[in-house]
C-alpha cells in the first residue's frame, strides 16, 4: 500500500511537470540565457543555415521557384495541425512548396481575445522579428495584435490582448505554433534569407478551401464572420496543396 502511494505521488508529480513545462521554461528563460550567452541571427544562420537550406532547396527546385524567393506565405491551420509553405517571385506568383506538421498549438478554434487565454491568434499577420536565443530552439515572432485585432477589442471593450506569439521549435505551446526544431530551423533561415518584409502569415481555424466550411460547437464573437471572410479571401488566392 505504501509503495502504491509513493508511485501515485511520483506519477502525479511527473504529470504536473509536463503540464507546467512551458510556464517553467518561460520563468527560467532569463537565467538560461545568461548561462548560455546571447547569439545573433547571423550566428544561428552560420550554425544551422547549411542544413536548413539543404532541406528547403529540393522543394524550391521541384516547384520551380528560385531561392531565396521574393515572397513567402505561411498558412497555419489549427484544426488540421498543419503549416503550409508558399513561395514565389512575387505576391501574384506563389506556389505550394511543402507542409510542416504543427506539433503543438494550445487553445481551441476561435480567435485570440486576451492575454492568458492560451489561444493561437487567427488572422493575417507579419513576421516582425527573429529570435536566435529562443528557449524553444529558434523562433519567428508573429506581429499580433494587428489593426483588426485592436479594432475589435476596442469595440468589445477589451484590453490586455497579449502578445509574444511565436512560430518556434520544440513541441510545447502556450498560444504559439510549436513546429519541432528542424522545421523551426527551416523557417528561421528562410525568413532571414527572404527578408521579413516579404513574408505574410495566415492563421486560420480550418482550411476554408476544403471540407467543412463552418465551425460548429464553438462560441465565437459576432465579428468573426468578417474575420473569416478576410481569411478566406487570402486563402483563395493560393493554389491548392498537392497531397
């Protein structure tokens, strides 16, 4: 009986560590950063660039897109747990290259409304910075909230919208897209080579181009119809991925 009690305590402790791991990592971030020292984007490109490009270039070659591309769109699909990569010589000439599985994305379908709701945002965003010192290997910072998010928050009377939304490595998430380390390297190097001004990110609850066009059983704000119409318009401009 005593052994069983200790076994249950150990199992409960391990479960708690797994649940709290993302939060513990955020708390430990400043300490770990001081220990390992700061790296620059150039430092990290020097470390992982060759391997990342060797994984990327066959996709570009197969699609007939020169590297580095002039334009990149990343489409993150929450329900499908997939990140589609498009690239081309301009915004009007984008081709599908490949897809990456999203290993973790906290929250549920529906837009991010406030800080601490652990939701992945939904909308059309930019990448505004790269973090070479991320605790989750490498990360791309999504420029959330955007103008639409702020406008809807003002109408709703909401404040403290949150932020620090990343596309990063590892396999844990608090409102971010966790892609695994190899995929994070690919996206980090691609973003650096392409230039942040030439990258767009579409974050959608579902792939509105196929399958069920509606989201059932989710309590959504009344303005999501406008939001999803914008997302659909952006997605319809893209060629369908070939599976």
